[in-house]
C-alpha cells in the first residue's frame, strides 16, 4: 500500500488527472460490462433452451410422421384381402413345398406394403409352424423361441392393437447365446407388433395325424438404431450435447452412446417428465447437472431428450458476447483516454510553461520573465516565481564578491597544507635513522605506518588484489599490537587462491578496527581476532570474528540500519554494494560477552 501511495505522490498533475479520469470512466464501464455480460448470457441461455425445445419437438414430429406412415402400412396389411384369402385355407405344415409357396405369396404382400420404406429393417408374419418373410436377406428370426418371448406376450396382451416394443437385445430376446460373440446389424432393435386376431391361420398338426390347429398370426416390424440416427445426428444444435429416447419405464430406445441401447435406468426425474410430456428442466444424469429438453411421441409415447451440461449450453455464444463486449469497452476507453488527455493537457499547460522556466533558471538564466497566463491560481504562482527570480538575481550579485574572497582564502589555506608525499618520504628517512640506531621495534612501527600511508595515497582504484588489502590490514594490526601489547592475538585462515581476486579497497581494516576498539574494550581476558576467507557455491566468503564483549540487540539493530551513524561498517557495506550491486550479503552476528562475527559474501 505504501508503494502505491509513493507512486501516486510522485506522479505529476497531468498524470494524476489522466489516471483519475480514466478510473472514473473505466470503473463504471467495467461494472456496466459485467452486468451486460450477465444479462446477455442469461438471455442467450433462455433462447438456447427454447431453440433446443423447438428442435426436439420438430424431431419428434418427424419421428411421429414416419411411424404414423408405417402404422398405416401395418393397418393396411392387416386388412389386405389377398392375405385373408391366403390364410383362410388350411395348410399341411409338413408339406414344405406348399409352405414355401405360401411364404412367397405372403412375402409379396409384405413387400407391397413395407419394401419401399427405408426406415424399416425387417418384417415378419409369425405363426407357430412357420415364420413368413424369414427368407429375406435382412435378418433372421428363430421360430422355435418367438412364442416364448416378451414380444409375443406383449402382442397377446394388446389383443389386436398395435403396440411398440422398446429396444431389446436380439441375443437375449430370442435366446441365441451362440450369436453373442458375433457382430450383426440387428443386434439391437425396437419393434412394432400387432396380433392379427381377425384372421385364423389353420394348419395340420405334426404331432397328431388328421388334427388341425388354428391361431392368429403376429405381424412383427423391426427397426434398428439407424432409424433414429438419421433424424438426430444432423439436428444437434449445440456442441457437447447428446440425445436419447427413453420409454416411460426407463428403457433406452436409442442413445448417442450405443453401448446403452436397451439398458434400463432409474431416473428420479423421469416420472415428472412423463407427467408433463414436453418441456425444459435441469436434472441430474450420471452425477452431472444437465439441462434437458424433452417431448413425448404421440405414436409410441416414448420421450425424446436433448441433454447438455448446464455450463455448456451457451459455450458457443460466450466468445461472441465477450468479443463484442471487449470491443465496445476498448472503444469507449480509447475515447475516454483521448478526452482525458485533452482535458489534462489544457489544465496543466501553465504548469509545463512554469516547469520549462524553472529548467532555464537551473541553467543560470535568472533574467527570465514568465507570462502570467492560465487560471487565477496559476497566475498568482507565476507572479511569485517571477518575483523570486528577481530576488535570486540580486542575491547572486550581492554574494559574488564574497564568493571570490572566500576562494582566495581557500587557495591560501591549500598552499599551507603539507604535501602527503613529503610525509611519506620523511617517514622513510626516519626509518633509516632508527635502523642505524638499532631501534628495530620502532622501525617496524614506522614501516607499517609508511605502508599504510603509501596504500592510502594510491588513487583511481576502487578494487585491488586481496593480498595488498590484507597487507594494509596487517600493517594496521601490527601498530595496534604495539599499542595494546599482549591484549589480543590474531589468527589468519585464508584460502591462498583468494589472493588473486579483487576486493574493494580498505575492505578488511575498518572491520578489524571495529573489533579491536569496540570488541576488546573492557575485556578482561586475552582477545582473539580471526580473519578468514574461503570459497563456497561459486561465491567468496570473508569473516572477521572476535571473542570480545559482543553487541546488544538494540545496538546491533542500529548498526544494521543503513542510516546508522556507524561510519566504518556502513562505509564498507555501501562501497561493496556500489561495486557488486545486490549480489552481496553483509551479515553481523553477535552475542553479549561471547563475541561478534561479520560475514561478507561476494560473487566469484
């Protein structure tokens, strides 16, 4: 939140006005767009549901028209005079030739009514001793088992009325297990069945000589699933949608998933659909929320259904709605952006003029006078600027003489300063004198001081070899060992390979000084100073560690604060960051009465 506020504070007036205007226009646009999207989606959803229902109703009308036509064929066949005449004769079922001739005659009558219909798969006139029409190339009907099937039972119960048998398995219905492993066109069929109870087919019985038996034949008209496929496959209006036809008792007549043909299901919503007959509803199918549109056939009383997932019904239209909405919002945003730029530019023009004048003043043009234009507030501001500019010009003239005098004084002071190189040469002369007089210890101190002075005088280098910086640090330590004789000892643990790498100048000495001056101050035991360096994970690590008095938590937080007054540590940390950027890590670990450890990580 603070970052956002800082960004806002640092924006110019023009940018603020522009940003504010865009927000004032864009936010309502987005809210209106969301409402429009929701309303459009709802409207499209309702239209899609109605269209689906209209489609399923039209499909059902097509189905009914086809089945009604076939129903007319069946009724026409049932009252055919030629058929009645043929069946009025008593036949000897043992006379194969006579039965063959009768089969041909009846097959011709069957063909007269049903052959021209491409929707019918096969037609049979079934009697106990013989199945007429069984010589057709399409399908096969076993006469031994027909009278034991539900089809025959259904025909008897209907007592001459046309009845429709839902899709069944040929193998199961006619008890033909030997055909279960064979693929054939009529493995799943639904049928129209009619008992011709107004005619009596009489024949001589095989089991009792000279005995006769009469029975009403059954007309069986079979359809395979292609009947529904031709109607539904080209009339699916929505992607990811499927169709099925189901009977009142839950048998699938047809289904887009052909594995489900003939299966019986128990849907909780089926009774409601049966009672309403036609409509739209949201139901649960196989664990999914589905929208169904349904309509009941007037011919078969079977229910045709379109089913689609609730979230898919407007899937095809959503991209169109989004595209149109997005285009409209973009156009309006562009218009609002243009208006915002125009307004903000007009309002801030005096500020830009004043800003340009301030830039000129920054280059020393204090004689500039800005024309007083714009609103009252801006005219007052420009007037004050011009007045201030005049006063600055006067101050510059007044201070000119004093500035020259100050420069002359500085030159005189510089002339009086000692030349550092002269000091370095003087130290070397003193060192030679001390050596001649046998004062070796004092000579060592002077040499260390001379080494430090020479290192300090080298300019133009931000980084230097570790070996040289370490020598500078060792010279400092030597001087401090003389000052605090016997108070501390030093250990070096540095990987020799590090000597060939560069480090910032004055890298270790400030950290060592901090340990000696502050870490060992008031320490009653001999202090130990450890200076370490090693490689790890493609990085260089350096550590300055002491066993001194340690640092309290408050003082440690103050040291780690970048605004801390601790010059030595902050100086080292800042110089490292300037050279290496954020690739470094600078850590201070300390515990009171235990000691302090400073660890620096540098890239390799």
